[in-house]
C-alpha cells in the first residue's frame, strides 16, 4: 500500500434501523438509491448505512478515483460515527472497495459480502456506455424521454438505460446534469478495472455471490481469491450481474444467513 493515503471525502448516506452495523456499497454508475428496498429490510436486524461512493450520487466529486481512495472514504465514514467494526456488502465496484478496505483494515470488518466481482484486474467493459454518456450534451434535452431516446441509439437494453438515467438531475437553471462525476469516471476508468492494491490478507468470513448469467465472477476467480481471503465461500444465484436487483428475496436470505454466522 502507498505510504501516503489519499484524503477522504465525506460520503452522503442514508441510515436504516438499529443493531450491528452494516455498510452497503453500490457499483459503478450506481448510488445508494439502488439499494433502498433491501437496506430497509436489512434495517429490521442491522444498523444499515447505504452510502454514495465518491464521484457518485450525492457524494462529493474528486479528481482522485481509486480503490485506495474509496477505502479511505469508508474508514473516515466509520470513524466519524464511532463504528469500530462493521459488516460490509459491496456490489461490483463497491465489492472491490469493500475488499480493499478489508485487506487494509482487517480488524474493522466482521463479515465481507462481495457481489459479482473478484479482486483481480479486469478488461475494459464499459467503453460503449462511456461513449454514449459522454457523447450527450445534456443542455440539448428538456425531458428524460429525450435523453433516453438519444442513449437508445447506442444502448439497446432499456434496463441499462433506466439504470443510467437515475443519474440525471435538474440544475438550478432547469437544464439536466449528471449526479456522477462523468469526466473523472471516464478519465480514471482504468483504475476501476485495476486489481486490489497490496498483498495483505483478510482472514475473516467472506461470501462471494456470483450471478450465473454474468461473466464478471468465475469460480476460478474465487479459487484464486482465497490467497487473500482464505475463509471465502461461494454461492451462485440464477441471475445476471445485478444479483440483488434481479433476485432480491434470494439475495436477502443469503445475506441474513451469512451474517448470522
């Protein structure tokens, strides 16, 4: 790990329920809003913090965008709330942030749940999405439908477009803007695909959740990940990459069972 760690930014969050602490970290282009329903249900048992990671949602924008930086954001977030140890759930980019935090601060993690991503480096997967988003001048549009129609010229899947459109916001002058820091995400995108930093090990309980219709996490990748997460187990769900959204009841059951260990 670098000797000088990046300065943290204050994360926007929503809190649900009471009990043992549990932090939820969303994926690339996402926000805490994607997790509201599950966070509310988990709040029946846990004190849940759903956060917007830097450059996403309502959290601050920053030119620094790396897993080391996002792990420091989480450390500062927990410090500010006096949380010494917490369970973590992270999907995709959020899963890698959670893994980075766990190997950097292993004594601060009780359980680690990683959804459809491994600790290894990845090839670029979002070039078309970034091209479509960056190709829009939002000042040219007056309705969400117009933005959707423009994105449809390059992105066929309506569910992907609706997911991305959750990032739209109205500026004070009535025009559209992006909640996410799109220029930095574009310019620092290779850091999202990078492997975990360092060679530290997290020996606590880890659950990798794989969507069987997604190429993002393979059984071989989980086997390889045990060099850094020796107590890792794998469960598979008949879904795509957004396991928690496609199979919320099955996912909730897995989480509750694992966190009861």
